C-alpha cells in the first residue's frame, strides 16, 4: 500500500459506511445509533485505480479523558498520527455543529493533509450544510453519499491532487523487461482410492506427506464471555494499547484484526466482542456484534477461549467451547486473571479435572493459566497454540491407519446387528483442519454410536491427535449389481 488514510469525524456522520464502501465489504458494524465504532480498524482499500490503507475510527466527542468516550478519542488521535491523509467527514444534511468546529481545529493542528468530505449530500437541503462547512477552514468540501456510492470520482481526484501522483502511483508506469515466461507445473494424476489401498496396506505415499510448516502465517481468534480480558490480552501481546480496554463489560463491538509476530512467525489476531447467552442478547447492535464474532471464529485457524480463572466454566463458557468444536476449529483454553488466584497448584489441578470432565468431546484440550494484564504465561500459551495447530494439520498415512484398524478389528470387532455381522473394509484420511477420516464398511446406518466413538477415541490416542476435533464418517461402497433385474432364461 502506498499511503494510509484515516476517516475522522464526530459520531454518526457515516464514517463506518464510507469505510465499508472503500473496503468493498461490510466489515465495520453500521447502525443508526451514534457511537457504534469504538476501536480503530485498519484494512486495505481501493478507490478506482487507487490502493491504500484506510482506518475507521470512533466518533470524536468532548468528554473527560478517563471516561470510555475519552479513551475512544485517544484511539482516534493515534489514528490521526498514523495517517498520511485525513478524510474529515461532516454531515451535510445536519449541518455544522460546534463539535465539528472543535475537532476540525484538532485536525488542522496535527499538520496532516486533510480533505473535507461532506457526506449524505444526496439528502434534501444538504447544500446549505455543505456551504456551511467552508467555515471549518479545511478547504473546499467534496460532496459524497457513502450509503449510495455517489461522488466517489470527485473524492478520487481530490486524493490524487493533495497526495501527488508520485505518492499515489509509485510504481504504476514501471515495466519489467525481464523474461515474462511463467513456469507451469502440471500436477500428477491422483491415483484412485482402490489403487492406493489395494490388498497390501503398505502406503507408498507415506514418505510424501508434507511436514508441518511452523513458519506459515497463523490466524488466531480470541473469544470468551464479556469482561474476561480478551482485549487486554491482545494489547499485552502487541506491547501497546492498540485496543480499547476498561472495567466496563462489553466494550468491544467489532471484531478487530491486528498483525503480530511471535518468534519470527507472522500471526493475525482477531479480538472479538464478548459472547453472552442467547437469551440475554438484546438489540440489533449486540446481535451484529455476536455475528461478527462468529465470523471471526469461522475465519480463524486456532481459537483461544479466554476464561476468567476466578469464575471459570460458566454455562456460557461451555457453550462457546462446544460451538468452536462444532465449527471444527483448533481450541486452546486460557485461564486469565491468574494473578488473582490463591492456592494456585490446587486450583490448577481442579481446573484441569473440570476441563476433562466438562469437555469430553475433545479430549486432551490444552489449557494454560495466564495473566493478560501482567504479561504472565503468554509464551506458554503461544507454545500450546503452535502445538495445537500442528495437530490440527496432521495427516496420517493410509498404511498406518489400516495397520491400526487391523489390530482393532482383531481385538474388538464390530457387533452383530439383527443377526448380521458388520464389516469394515478399510480407513483413510481424507482431510485435515480438522483431521477427517472415512471408513468403508457395510451398513453404515447400523453401526452403534458407541462403536464409532470407540474408533474415534482409538485414533485420537494411537496417533496422538489430542485437543482438536476429529471427523469420522462411515460410508459403504456402491454395489455395481444393484438395481439390475435378474435375466430370465
């Protein structure tokens, strides 16, 4: 990206709507209620042929610095400092307010390049508000409608004019005269499953299973109940006050992604809104926040479930863990606020016993005591995350699986159902993330659930697939003679 743009203005002038329009997706939460946005969010944006980073910010208000709104203002001022260009938004429909005048002066004193943008210019009577905005002393306003996508060619021209073409298009006209040939790799034709298994269970591809790449980028979502310390944990990891925190519950609304690096590994962290019980979720805004958090879980690879160590394993904590398991993500539990716990050895033993007892569907889940506020246990937590991600990506050769299955069938064969013995032919792993296995057998619908669970637990223990979900599917092979009528002589 060539430059960074911050969208600044008082509450409810359409900053998040403009942010979503520039990004091309509805990422930021938008509502008629003022003050929806609290944390600053950075994302890549595109405006016709311009590409840049855009920062969505909280609405500026004149309040005490120790209040929640005051901390939101501090985040916005940091965004102004990070930006190369400021888009100062005003509501052309509502006109200029004393708050606009105050913060226009703040932006002017920052010394940043500023474009005055008059949003909601499509409304009746918006012209008078646009003309009033000249009094802010920020130059000629650019009328747009972020909601309806109007006026963006003028906004593009204004950005190019104030930033200069050299900054906006740094490499636009450079051409590489080197060889433009592209090497095309033709993938090998995969062998059929029958050819792969065959009569011999030795797996010829056992040496071709790629090793786990511990340097690849990793996406981590941090979830939990409200006020469990999720944002504080992210700030401690980053080493800066990147996210808004405080004693108030439910501060975070948007799912904010931030880039981080741990031991040379690039990581994208997703801080999410606190998840309350469904019956307590009230109002459109909180429902949007919950939906945003659920999307972050689905997008992540590893999910850190933050529990308050002083009141762990509430019903909602277990429901959040079950949701993550059903989504197939790799979970890790962080017992936060460990600095407030007394008799730590006894409490830790009790917590681990409860973890095994209350989450039997995912044996061996890793649980680490931490203190997000005091930076304790973060390295152990990340080591558990890396280990869980490796298991989540683990692939087992077909030969090893079928040798294990042979021993299982000899020791504990499937039961007979309705006087007919159930038969298992072979097993193979068909996917990772999470590990998924297919067992070819006769009459899959007749297999008892207890025996399927026995097989899943056997795979988990034999191949050390602890702490991640396992998908086990039973299927039968097609009968080539099914549906054919018997010929009459």
